[in-house]
């Protein structure tokens, strides 16, 4: 063996440094380092195809909003159970210079909607009536929302952003194994609710790799590509929507469609351990609830206690119990109800809400009511996070509500109707499909937006972008986003690890802790049970798609392995 001298040791170090620098240059040219992190931009969504569409737009010179529009339309094609033209959602925006804004393109009740429209003669909810069929649908907001976002912030031409989705619908795409299982599982319902047929049905069973071609959806996207929102809310597509309503006793009219507007709103702003939180205001409950949760746990040393230990879980559960009680009473469409937003997110208010927390014994939900304030989705939503090379960021959560929405595909237009009317308090005090209880603030009224749990969020640190995050998951959306954030900030997890980490959930009523498989170890479970907590195992919670900006300036993606989600960067 050759003896290593000081001279050849130094030479070896120089050689290694040279190789490292060379690899760094190559990585820099490609916008990617050796850890799968990217410099020029990133898209994380529920579909690899849709994520690639977004990155292609970024490479063409589009900004984060351009990419978001393209991804939204692509998801309507390649992720039909939640991606949508016939649904709605929320967008949180932060520019590279720190400007923030939020866009509410949530669906609205039709003008003919009425408070008791889903109750029987005895005043009891008719469950299926708000879940399936044409009457379950609210006026869609997605197309109007995308045009509004593009007009304010977009850079590329509208046609360039819609064309990829139209091509995917016309030419087809290969479905995944998961999608094949879902479509086969939905066959009976889709057949019953679509007697005139739909591209989502086939005589034989679906299999991984089958080509899903949606000609009617391509026709609708062509109208949107050429005419913008008018190609959806007026003309031939609007005629198809109204005809579909008439086939199934639905109530959305041409006037409802024409009158729909997306609304820009001031973000909910908060802080947590020196980080700046930018999140969604009502008609989403998610942003206020998220800031409340962060404020509630901030006084406690979570990092010292550790990830998912009994003390950490107990504090989080007690915070969630109180915040969801507030949600049931105080939150609704701000155009119809005076939401006490600033009071709910104040430090002292949330500190007082946690004051009766007892370490020795679980608080019962029966003992927890909403705070005293003076007046002033199968969980199928989808989320995507986008950052462009300039540092502009977009966080969008969008939904049909239940998986495949109302189960009705608009004949001649090829897209699914939402079943968002179930997100209203059909009867104050009665739970919706996610077990959430609501009150007067979220009662049905004509042209009103139903309350949502969607929580698209952007976080900054010292004036610089830090994280873009959101998730689907019905009532678990808020807690999934919350836990992902503290996984990174308090437990120092990477973005992918924070997304992967097993989660738990409490929503006030029912009074139980839902846990993913292996979320808590057996000792932690026994300690919690001894204090009176009810533990209920369940399946996957959330499908978080997030982006973290590292201290070296690279974008680190977190695509949820609970689905077919994919992070694509450049």
C-alpha cells in the first residue's frame, strides 16, 4: 500500500474539491443539486402529469400563477375525483417581494336555494339529497377563479395555459393503478347517476395503463381556451349545465352561472415562533383555525417533548378540541355573517381558551363550547403548491367535496358536478359527511358560500419565502396542515419527512382522537387512554403537497405517498 504523505494528501483534497465544484456547476446549470432539490422552481400536486404541465409552463417563462392555472385545468382532466371545472377552491399568493393576497373561488348556493331544502317534513336531514345528484351542486367557481388570478398576476397568454389540459382530455392519458381501483369502485354510482353515459364508465373493468379519453371535456376546455370564463358560464357549456339540472331536479340557473364572481380577500396573517403565516380567510375556516392552533400550542415546548409523544399529542388534541368548537359557532361566509376574525386569532384569546386544560385528565368535548366573543371530503379535495424561479409562490386547494363530487357528469360538457351544498349546516347542530357540526353562521342562503376547511398556506421567515403547504382531507385538512408545519419548525423534519409523518386528528365532535396506522406507539396510546382519551384507528389522513425553501436557496418538495402525488422541479 502506498504511503500517504502530506503532499499527496493535499493533492487528494484539491482533487476532491475540484470534482465537488464541477458537480456543483453541473447541478447549478440544471437547477438541481444532488439531494433532489431544485433552484428554478417546483410544482407539487396530486398527479405527476399535472405537476409536469406546471413545470413546463415555468420553463416557458410563466410565473407561479400561470403554472397554477395550467395545473388546475390539467387536474380537471387527469385527477377527476377531485380536480375540477365544476368545483371551486381557494388561492393564497405571495410575491417574491412579499406582497400577499388571497382569492376565494368557492362555490355558491344557487339563487333558488333555501334554508331547509334538504330536510324532510319532520325537519330531519335527508342525507343523500345533499350528497348525490344535481340538487347537491353549488354554482362552480374554478373557471372564474383561474381567469381572475390570471388577469391580475399572469404573464403568459391564457390560451397557452389551457391548451395542455385540452390536449390531455382529447388524446387521453394512462390511468394509475389507484385510479383504476377508484373508477371500478365508483362504477355502480356513476352508472345510476349518469343514465346517458360518461367517459368515466366502460363495459369492462378499468386497469392500470388504460387510456382515459374525455372528448366532451375537451370540447368544454376548447370553449374556455378560446372564450375564457364566458366559455363556461355562458353559451353552449352553460346550456349543458342547465339541461343537466333539469334532468335531476337541480336548481342552478343561467343567471346563477352568469352572476358568479371570484372574490379577492385580505389574508389571515399570524406568527408562530418567529415565522410569518399567510393563510386563507373565510369563507374558508382553515386559515383562522390554523392560526388559532399555532397560537394555542406556541407556549408549550413541543421540540423538547418530541414528535408524537404523549405530552405533545395531549396539548395538540386539547387545542384542536377548542378550535373546532369555535369553528362550529363563529365561522361562515363573511358576506353574510360578521366573522370575528381578529378576536379569534389574538394571543390572549387562545391562551385563555387553553387555561382550563388539565394534564391529568382529558377535557370532554361536552364541557367545551365556543369561546365567548361579542358579535362584530371519502375526503376528496386536492392541493398543489408552486414556486417559480423569481420566488413567487402559490398555494391552491380545490375540491368537488366528496370523491367524484355529486357523481353526475354534465352531459355534453364532460365534467363532474360538485356536492358542496353538504358543506352548509343543512340543519344547525347536525353533522355533515365529515362529521362536522355547524351553526347559524353556516346555514343555507341563496348566493351564499358554504364554509370550508381548506387551508392553503404560505410561510415566510425574515422576509424570505420558507414554505408553501396545503392538503385535501375534509375536516382533517386543518390539522394535517398544522401538524406538517410543526413537524418542520418544531421537530426539524425535512419537507418530505414532515409530509410522510403519521398524523392524528380531533375535531371536537365526535369526542375522539383519530389516528393513522402507527401514528402513536402503544405506550403513548396507553398513557392517553389512562387520562380518558378515546383512540380510534382509521386510514390515511390528508395528502399534503408542500415546498420548503432551504437556507441554501433550493426548493425541497414534499409529495404525499398516501396518493400518486409528485414533486417536479427544474
